[in-house]
C-alpha cells in the first residue's frame, strides 16, 4: 500500500478531473426528515459542492449500481415459429464512487465472495463490479453503527483509494494503479512521521466514538442452541414482514425472477427483483407449500443466514453493522437488540 | 365491435380467444376507464379477447360470454338479481377494482345509519339504498383485481396470462417492498402516515412515489400485522382516527376496522 497526503483544496481538483470524463456517484442530501435532519443518498454528482463529505449513512446503500432492485436479465423477440434472446448486463460505462464508507466497501467484499467467488459467478454483478472505481472516505460513528463489532469499521481492500481527514490534510491510502495515476493530477506529498501520528490519532479518536456493540463471541453456537427460543416469537410479533430490512441492507442479495410477455405477443422479458427472506412467500415452493409461514421463523432465518450460515461458509458474518436495517425498520427491530436478546437467553 | 384481428398465435400456437363482457354496479367506472385509457395497447388488448359487452366503449351487447369483469359494489336490491344472472352465464367472474372486491369508497356509508345517509345525500327525494356489499357477499368470485383504480398494466398482464393459460398470482407482500425498491423516502420519516406496511403490493407503490401515504386501496397484504401498524401510527403521533379513516376508506380492512372500533 502507498500512502500520500494532500491539501484539502486539492480534493476538489481531483473531483473535477474525475468528473470531466467519468460518471461519478457520491453522497448527496436529498431532503430533510421531520426533525430537519438531512436524508442522504448515493446519486450521480456533477459538481463537487453537492458532494456531502460529512454525510452520515445513506438510507439505502449504493445497491442500485451493482445489485439493482429491479433488473432486466433478458429480452426475447418472438416470431411465429422462432425466438431470439438478448442478454444485456446493463452497464455501459464505469462508475466512480466518490466517498464510500468502510462498511459499504466491506459489504461489496462480502458480496464478491458469494456472487463472484462461487462456481457460477453472476455475470450481471460481475460486469458492474469490474466497472467500479471506489474512493473510500472515513466517517464518524453514529449511535446505530456497530461496524466495529462486525470487523467492518476499516476496509483493507476493495477500494482504489481511501481518504481520511486528518485535520489540515487528507491522508490517502492507494491500492490501484488507476488511483495512483489520478493522483498525479493534483499536488500530493509523501507523508512524514507527523502525518502518521496524526492519522493514528484520528483513528483512535474514531474508535472511542462507538456506542453500540454486538457481542459476536461464539455467536454461531449460541444461535444453534437458541433455535427454539421464545425470543424469536417476540420479535416475530413485532415484524411487519415488509422486507425493508433486506432492501436497505448492503449485503442482502436474494432475488426473485419473473417472466412476462408483451401484450403484442412479440416480445417477452425476464426480470429479476430483489426479494427478502422476511416476505411471506420467500420459502413457498411449487405446489403451494410454505416452509416458513410464520413471521418469527422468517425473521429468525434472516439472522441465521447472516450470523450463522454465512459465518460457517466464509468465516465472517454477512452483516457489516451499518445499522441501516434497524434505522429503517418501522417496527424498531435492530440487529444489536435482537442478538443481545438471543444471547440473554443463553447467559 | 367488429373482430379487429384474426386469431393470435403465441410461438406459433393459436390462442383461444375468450369472450369477455364488462359490467358495472355502484362505482365511478374509473376501473373500466383505466382499461380504455391505454390507447397504445388497446388494440392488442382487444385482439387477445373478444369483447362482447362494454357499455363504456360500444353499443352492441351480447349475453354470450365466458369471462365477466364486474366493476362496482352492490347497494340496491335489483343489483343483486342482475349480479346473480351474470354469475349464471359467466364461466369466470372477475371482481374488477376495490368496489367489487371490498365495497370500495361506497362502503364508507355503512358506518352511518341508512336513514341519515339518504337524507344527507338525496335530501327530500330519497331513493332506495342498502348497506354496501362486495360481490363475494352475493356470488362466488373467481378472481379479484385489486385497486382504486385498478392498474392497467396489471389488468393487461392478467389478460395475457389468461390468453396463454398461465397462472395468475398477486403479490403477497406489502407496498413497502415496492416502495423501497423505488428508493422513496419513507413518509414516516417525513412525518406523514402511510398504510404501506400492511397493504398488498402490486401498484408499484403508486402513492408513495408521489409522496402521498398509502390509503390501503388494495386491501391487506397476506401477512398483516395490524397491531404493529397501530403502534407505529401512535409512536409517530397519529391519532386512532387517522388510522381508522384510512383502514375504512376502501373496505379492504373492514374486519380490522370493526375490531378497532369495538375497543
Ligand atoms: S424486521 Fe422490520 S424491516 Fe424487516 S421485515 Fe420485519 S418489520 Fe420489516
Ligand atoms: S443486516 Fe442491517 S446492520 Fe447488517 S449490514 Fe445489513 S443493513 Fe447493515
Ligand atoms: S436470506 Fe435474507 S438475510 Fe440472507 S441475503 Fe437473502 S434476504 Fe438477506
Ligand atoms: S412510505 Fe409507506 S410504503 Fe413506503 S416504506 Fe414508508 S411506510 Fe412503506
Ligand atoms: S399506494 Fe396504497 S392507496 Fe395508493 S394505489 Fe397503492 S395500494 Fe392504493
């Protein structure tokens, strides 16, 4: 890894270089909530001034750019006795992601394991993923953030460069040639001892700001032991089976596929849409049998996939602790509370 | 209406073209209008089915039909008889829209005494009116198409599926599922009420897309947590009346609303 430092004014120059020839996605404010708090989203940005470097967490992850909520997988043209299939991976150019937090970068790293690392990589994801240039950005832990508990508070890979605000300067970690070449467009310097000290100070200050923690010690075993626990039923009673938690989750990838025929009967489409294991028919099979008709069993399996099944398969959990699901859940169901309640039963 | 096109084929296989009739009872006829509304696809639509009865669109009428698409709720004695006759003739009876499925906006009057309603609406020249009932209170309904109004894309898809013999499935999940996929800001974040968490999807979160809270026109989703919905409304500072107004508006939640009123 190469480190550099640069003056704060230089960032705008870097942005302008990038935006002149690329599509840039960055955090912007899209409105205010009822308490006048800003609502953030990852949108296309054309001007540096609209990028909110101080953003907290976007309501939705940048999912639409790598796992669209709805995606056309194939179109068919149908003639009297012949048909043709056209597949489009739905990406026509690279995207620069200007300012992803560590949790969201780690989420992509986790998705890669499933969607790229399996025997059948998903080409729709791979095509988009290969066309992502990622600039990471440091953040300030919010009351709902528990990324540190999930080991996702720092990103070790999965970005091209990662920028940390160290007071008067930006400290940047460089992981790719492309990033290195981009930085040639602005004035940067080799960090000196003082910069390293300042960087370490910023990191340790940040670590003190986490207020929410999840104890993951022996969690897979505890989940196994508490499979029949009544706490699941209590959470199930609260759950609305709305699927919002999966939709806002940067690591949820489950989907359904629908085939539709155009009304002129000359065309057809295969459409993928992201689904959620909390929805009533997630485990309904042909013939109508539903393996998980009850809300609590579906909610439980969401936790089992993330904190048990995935850990067994990949030695890490399928949760980066971004806190989005808990913030978005109208029923107030949060990961830290659910896991604490399950652990409470065990202890 | 003349037969506009010869029999259609799908991948070389000729399709059976069912004879379809539209009927309306007490309603605003908005659902039928939705179907006529789609000029770009109307001819294709008409080539898949043979419409033999559609008062809003044609003069000719025939009593020889297989599929009856029935709009509106039942609110007069004579309507009951007419509906039963349609049921006898139709192989498949489809309730088209929320009035037909649940009573619709019309059923709001069921909350009040009929005498008061007659006086309020018709003044000194009262006409016959009964409590509003959905079609299935009177006859067997084979298929419901939800919505006030129905969504034309959904009706078209259903017609295509009927034509090619594919099963018709409604979304079982609530509006929130579509709303999140459309990346809307949640109305509760903006301080507005919304029945999205308990209402059946399928409209592609029509109202929240325009920053209006859902009023539940498509009735309950298949796993409805009304108790939690009540709590959420309360936590966000909305009165019991706010939720009741919405639950009662289209009739889909009438059993829940009655429960609430009893308490
Ligand atoms: S946990 Fe919350 S967000 Fe997830 S399905 Fe249940 S109510 Fe919806
Ligand atoms: S489960 Fe919740 S906290 Fe964990 S990554 Fe998904 S949205 Fe974030
Ligand atoms: S099973 Fe549930 S928790 Fe796991 S990825 Fe799918 S939607 Fe997310
Ligand atoms: S606006 Fe309504 S439908 Fe959309 S997420 Fe919020 S509650 Fe659900
Ligand atoms: S959002 Fe609600 S009220 Fe609006 S069309 Fe859909 S179901 Fe009906």
